[in-house]
């Protein structure tokens, strides 16, 4: 007689997997560890998901990364265009982060060993490219390094906030506070690079 799979058990396994991936990383997580976190036996986890790879793909799908890129581009474009609704773009991205807190945290910082392992570097590169488009000339190597450093710190900060916030309200407060310091700082950094570029690129 075929065993009936239960949606509640599947959901509990998915939630446990996300917690494990977010706090231990994909490479540091085992199916046995996920089973323990879900309060079930490893054999039961395999009844629902054939492998750790399949479980990861279920909780951090490639479509999540694609949608994140779209929302990120919209948010940055709104920041660069004073005529656009900055608040709406920020709210849409923040709502997405809150709806997928642990999955985005994994995507940004804990996906080593998965098909999404390159996403953190891609995220940083995406932000650097946006910043460079705001400059009148290309940045010097030193400025390029500085942009990578700043945006890599941004990536790590967002991932940590999303992974460690106690609830959505806490995460929202941390993110909006982070943005209140980060956005003016980035404006100042871009202005500094633009002013400094003629002296460093000649």
C-alpha cells in the first residue's frame, strides 16, 4: 500500500531545511540534520525529497533569484531617477525579502555547493554595474575595488539581517534603518568617485 504524503510534514521539512541552510550553509547541512530540525526521521525526509539537492531546489528555486534581480534593478533605477516613486520600489523589494527571509539569506550568503553558488558575486557585480553607470567616466581600479568592498558588505549585512531577525517587524526595522544610513552614504561615495576620477584616470 502506497504511503500517503502529508502537506504538513512536507512543509515542516521545508521550513527546517531553510533554517539549516541559512544558519549552517548548504555544505554544512545534512539530511540527517534537517530531519532532526523537522522532528522526523531521515528516511521520512527522503520520502518527500529524493536528495539534499532536490530539497534545496524546492526551498531556494532559481526563479527566486530571477525575481530578486528584477526587484533589485527596479529599486536601484528608482534611486537613480528622482522622478520615479522610490518608496514603492523600496517597499516591493522589502516585502519580497520579508516574504522569503531565509531563502534570500541563503541566496545571498549560504549557497556554496549549489547551482546558485555564484549568486553572491553576481549580486555584487550587479550593484557595481549600476553604480558605474552613474559615473561620468569609468572608475579607477582603486575605485572599482572600493565599490566591490562596499557592495559585498551590503550583501553580507542584508543576509545577516534576514537570517537573524526575530520576526518580520524586527527585520523591517533593521532593513529600513540600514537603508537610512546606506543610501546617503552611497550618494556620497558616488560623488567622491566622480570628483576624484579625473585625477586618478589620467
